């Protein structure tokens, strides 16, 4: 799997959009970008994933650059409950690579 | 609501005792997984199951056992052979093993030694 790079931490004001960057410059053509988050003492929560097109669901939007070397997760209206560690990972779909591996992630703190 | 239920939330093990962690899903997923998460560390795969009556060892299977008799259930037994069992245990499931669809997680069981 391609390696990802995320900033270690970021702050966000409640009610504002949170833009979380992820660099994956060595991504290959058949690797998807996935975002998860983990709130303290809870299991990881799947947020969104995509291959090359931008994606949106009820939780967030995923913007993938045209060259696919980076992406941004957007939480449109951050709330205090969005405070968590956010993980960006890339994985080949349809291969025998079944295990998830999280890096250090970005610790996001939403402030009132 | 569909989801993955892990129980209990907290579990304490005595020396020499086997304990079983429950994982149930109502998502109709074929594949299920058990991970271990230690403080400040990432996920490590213990066992996984692609389909009912089948399971495979992950990277750290020693001292653990599993069964997959029903599609909805994938219990993990931590045996007395596991010398360092204190950790946060996470169960996950996905639609199929070979798929771009994501793994979804339960809320975990925190196991400690008495």
C-alpha cells in the first residue's frame, strides 16, 4: 500500500469547515483512498472513500486531486463531537491485502 | 440500526483463565476481522474470516482462537497462552473479503489482567 502523510494535529472552530489534508504521492492506479476517525476509547469509524472522483456523503466530502497524489477530507460544519484522530489510508481493492493499517493520523480538536 | 456489537465493553481476566469476546453483526457481511490495538500503536490483525466455517490466522494469532459457525457471529477467545493480553480488541466486518468496500468496526472490548 502507498504510504500517506498527514499533519499531526489541527484545530478547528465549531461550526466552521474542517479541511484535513493527506499526501499519498506514491499512490497507484488501483488504490483507493479511505478515511476513518477514532474518538477516544471507541472503535474506528469509517467516513468515506474514493478512487479518483470527488465523493460526498452525510458525514463529509472527499476531494482527490487530478493527479491523485493528495486528497482533502472536508467536514462541512465541525461540531465538538468531531474531535478525534483522523486516519487517511490507501489500499488496493480486490487484492489479498485484507488488513487495515493506520498511521499516526491527524488529531483534530474542535473548539467552541 | 445495522451495525457491529461487541460485548462486554470491559473485561478482566485472571491468570490461567480463558475469556471470550463477543462480536455480532447484522450487516449481512461475509467477512469479519479481529484486531488488537495497544496504546499509541496501530491495529494488528489477529484472525479473519472470509465466510462461514472458514477463518485464517492474521499476524498475531498465537494465544487466540476463533470460530465462525454463523454469519453474524465471530467470537474471539483469549487463552491463557496469550501472555500479554491487556489491550483494546476491535471486531470489524466488510461485505466481502476482496472488495473496495470498507471495513466497519464495533466499539471495542478493553481487556485487562487482574
